[in-house]
C-alpha cells in the first residue's frame, strides 16, 4: 500500500490543538529535548494509521513512507494482517508465560528458529530485545572461553545496556557513562590486518554487524568475514554476528551471514522477530562442546523475563511463517537493487551532495557531502512524504530501510521523493556552502545542537508566517 | 508432549526443572491459576518473579491489547507518540512524589542500567554503590551491582562499582562521598530471604546521598505495584528516591515493559542529551496502552490492600506450621505477598518446591539465598485461594 490509493486512511486528521497537547505531555513526562530534536528535522510526526509501508501524519493528513522502520523492525510491514490475527488469537489463550517454564509457543518458535538458522547454530536462548541479546552473547563468549577480550569495530552499534554499550564503537553513546567495561578494543571495520595485530589468546570474541547499520550502512567484505573466521579459529576466539538489523530478510537473504557463507559461533537476532507488534529476540549458538559445556554448567547464566514470552513467540512464529511463505528476502534483494541503482544515478547527477551510496539488499545508506546535510535531507524528505532518519552516530549518513514487503510502485515513489528532496535541498546549498568556507562554520553547522536551534527557529518562522 | 526433552534449551535447565517438579508445559492460565497441558491446575506462587501481580492473563489487559494492536503498533522508537505521552502522565500521577519523568525499557535489568547511566550522566561522577546481597538483573550495570557467585565468569565488569555492607552506616558514611553518582538498593532483597532494609537505615542513606550530592535509586522491580502491601515500598519508608526502577509488573504479564522514573531535575540530563539511551522495544506504543490500563486496574483495585490482608493470613498460617514443629521450614519472612521460606539447605528447598507442585502450588527457590523458597502469588488471591496455598504448603512440609 503506497501513498496513492490511501484515501480510506486519510480521515484521521488530528487538530493542531490536540497535537500541541500531546507534545506538552511528552515534553513534561518523557523528554523535552527529544521533541526539539525531532521538530528540527520535521520528524515530530505522530504516527497514525500504521499500515503496510507507512503511516499517516494526522496533523497534515499526509501519508508517509516509513524508511526507518524502527531501524529495521518492521520487515513484515506494519499491521501485517496475518501477524495481527495471530496476536489476537494468542491473546485469547496466552499471557507472557513464566520465565524458565516450558510452553508450546516457546518450543514451537525455538524449533522454527533453529530450523532456519545457518550451519550448526542449533541452540538458542530467548532475549527481550537486541541489547539484551548482546548482553547474553558477550556473557556467553567470556564465560565459555574464560577470556576477557572482546574485539568490536569502530562505529559499531550494539545497544545501550552495560555489555552492549561497552562494545559500542562511537564516543557519542559512551561519553557520559564511562568508565565502561575493560577488555573491549576496537578495530576499523573491514580491516583484517588491524584485527590480526590485536587478537590474542586473551580474546574471547570478535563481535560485529555483518552490515554496520547505525554507523552508516557498511557491508562487511566477504574476505574480511572469512579472514575473521580463520583468525578466530586460530586463536580459539569466538565469532559473534549481531544480525539484529540485518536478520530476517533485510539484506536479501534470510540472514546476512548467508552472503559470505561464514557461520558465526554466536548470532543475535531481534527487531523484526517482533512482527512490529511484540518484543522478542534470540541468541543462537553453535552446538559445539566449548559453548555447550559452559551452558550446561551455567544454564541460567542469563535469564530473561521479557523475551521468549508465550504471546511474543506466537507473534514471532507467524512473522517468520509470513517471511518464509512469501520469500520476502527475494523482494528485498530486488527492491534494494532498484533503490541502490537509482541512488547511484542521483550521485552521478549530484556528486557534491552525495558522497557515497552503500548497501546490501534493502539496507541502503547515502553518505552526504557534509554532516549538516543529513538533518537537512530528513527535513526535505519529510516534506515529500518520506520518513527517513539520519544516524545519530553519523549525521551525514541516512538509512533507507523500508518494510521489505515494499512493491515496485511504492519504491518508485520513494525514489521520486528522494530525487525531489535533493533538488529542494540544493536550493539551500549556495548559502550553506559559502558559509561552510568561513573557518569554524562547518563545525558549527555540523553540531547537532546548533542544527536543532537553527532548524527549530526555521520551523517557528515557517509556522508563524512563512506559510499561509 | 514432554516439554523438557527438547535439545534446543540447556539440558541442565531441563534437569533442574524436573528436579523442581516443573517439567510441565504451561497451558491455560487464569487469575491465580495456571494449568499444565494435561489439564492439571496449579496456584502460581512464582508469577514469573513478580510479573503477574494482577494474576494470569488479566482479561482487561488482554482486551486492551487486542484493541490497541488494531490502532497502533510498536512504533518508531525515536518518535513522539500519544501512547508514550499518556503513559508518562499516568505514571507521574500514579507514583507518589516528584518522580515525573519516564524512560521506558523492556526488562528490569535494562531499566536498572538506564538508572545507573542517568546517575553518572547527571552527576558527572563515576561511582555506583549497591547493597550487599542485592540482585538487580542480568545486564552489565545491574550484574556489576548484584551479589552473584557467577559474576566473575563474565570478565571484568563495570568499573567504579561497589557494595555497601548491609545495614552498616559507618561503612556507608566512609564510602558515600563526592565521587558517588548513586546508591542503588532494593528495599527488600527478595531473592535473599526477603531481607528488608529498615526505614531508619534507608533514611540515613538518603540523607548521606543528599549531603554528598549523590542520587538515591530504588530498584522496586520486585516490590512494586502493591507486592509488599504498600503501593511502593519507598513510600512506606518515608524517603523520596531520585530515580525509581519499576519492573515487568507494569505490563501486568501481558506485554513486556519496564520504566526508569526520575525527577525533572534528574531528567534535565536527558533533556540535554536526547536519544542517548535508546530501546527499540522499550515503550512500544501498544505496550504503553497495556501499561496504562494496568495502572487503571492498580488504581481501581488497590491490590496492596489485599496483599496486606492475604499476606498476613499466609504468614500466620506458616508461622503456626513452623511452631507446630516437624516441618522442614525453619522460618519465614515476608511483607505483603512477598514471602520467603527458610528450608535450611538448597537441597531441602528444591525438595520442598517439588512437593509443593505435587500439591498444586508452583514455587521456586531464591536466587541469592538458595536455601529459601519464594512465595509471590497474584495480589488478587481470594480467601479460598489463600487457604489452598496454605494447604499445599502444609502438605509439602509433611
């Protein structure tokens, strides 16, 4: 379902007063700063009529394409009818269930997951979300090897709880919360030589995203992954893939590791396992003595009350069935290629605006010429009915991760919107580019806080008089 | 179906379940009860570690979630939403004092980690202190602050964390200083034979935090929403924490959601640095709807009153049993419907759980004090169900 043909969904207009009321509540009880930040990029939209590949902005009545999808959580699309029905039925019978106790939904999902997992990743724990899955994975690696060292990648994004945050490779998320755990070191992504220099008999694991997401969509090269596999085997370290964003069809395969054929020892999945409706996550691990022996000695080393719930497992199972029955990863591959080719063409036409286009399947990123262009483009795209977020980690990078169910016509519309938004933004560039030549101004423009203030002022100006 | 014969989950966990008599599959569930797939009925005295405060599958919450899932979904996590805003407001009204601002999570450990991070961010100080014997969760910060035998397996944890010896004010005075970001405590250490901090001790800790510019964090994931006979334990102690961590009982066992609540003053840090602590599923819009409905139920039913009353009956019955002699229960400690039985040895605790389930009551041992068994049923249990629990405990003690 695209922006067109959505007349039935366009009724849910909300008066501006109501929006102001919600904003006031959100500002007081949740976070005022977040609201200002979102407003600056025209992202202060209340998502209503969440359906298919998008949602309605109830204030303007506009249908928006969701190209963020909570960082890849809505692979099966929003309000997928089959998943909704499974959840409704589950609610007649199940609740979350008790952690530790068995149940039919838990067993059914576990069996389904291991049947789909590559190689001998035939054992698993449930977790409550991506960060929790990473906590479990790192604990398993350190526990099983008895070693402290974790090698992660620069700009990596794994989550916000203690272990995961310690593995985050960007200062932005760590700075205020130091000191974090010792034993974590960081290497440039796709740089095997750097890993060779620091891997040792103290290394418990090498942890990475097969495609770095939040960092700005950097797919791992096949020789890098194969090299890591060999290095880990040589040093007795474990290889952990964080497939939280890349899993369940996003990259054109069910799991991104299938592209290279490299099987990790531990693999985390989350986001789209939720069917866009109910939290769930899992940590796969290989059926090998080193891992199994540790787990058998410490079966409850990481317990989790929120993940692997009975309702959640019913929802996840249906989401998986939907993906499998419709072979949705094949669509992700086709639509991803279409999007990437279109963006490469735009890059040729606008070499000063688009520095690079990267991606794998429907995990596609644009890197703009300057950091300040990310928020500017978010803004321009929002005006063209596309919700796309720049990376908090790297504002010059914008991710396009729509539901992988997106069809040809919808993809065309998204591409047309990106094209138009670039044209819109280019009108502002002469001013910005001249300003950028003044020493210090680029740094200033690139500062998130300055952007927030400047754009907030522009919004205010727009609302108070700029627009009829 | 024998659910414990699978090869996906750890065999040792399956063995432990069997040793506890819990080699069953949970099937139908309703109120105080859960049924196995053979149709046998049990009183749920475990409630997934205090998640099911409102009983199993509360029909109002299931109905609300059904309605909510047609209208909304998980939502894009960085976005503003009416569901988050309304739940934030409802929590501010529900929770006493000035704890007005919400940071949502999916699980309790995550909410504890968020509290620790906010404390460091707000104060600009590194040191985090907990109380000995605590059990705050499984994630990095929470684990670093918990008393766990296995903590050393996971390598070097979060630096600048430490534990205060239980009840020792002198030690607290020497350890809480200008380097301290926060002191975090459970008002009752549920997994540690329900050890309860005295109000006097906690008030002194609060004062030490205040004079040193450190934050006081209450982890009420085990005691919240009426479990101990008060809406929250901190209220009864007469202190005002700067940060309050609430657990899975917020979603009533129908949707996983937890929250880290803080004062406006403390939230100024997050206002300055929005989206610096994220959770994809935390504060999911559908989950916010469930939690808001749960708050309505808590407000309407005031289950803490029933917890007080039925907890009193249970404690009296158990005390009589202990007094009568000949039972393996050496003693019991409890507050409201958070009750811990002393079985002397871990083996006896396991044996007791096994006998309890044969008599229709699901119980699990404590995680810190493994010689204890925890009893934490639905807060809405009736007089008849209370007698049923007592009968099962009596039979198991034979």
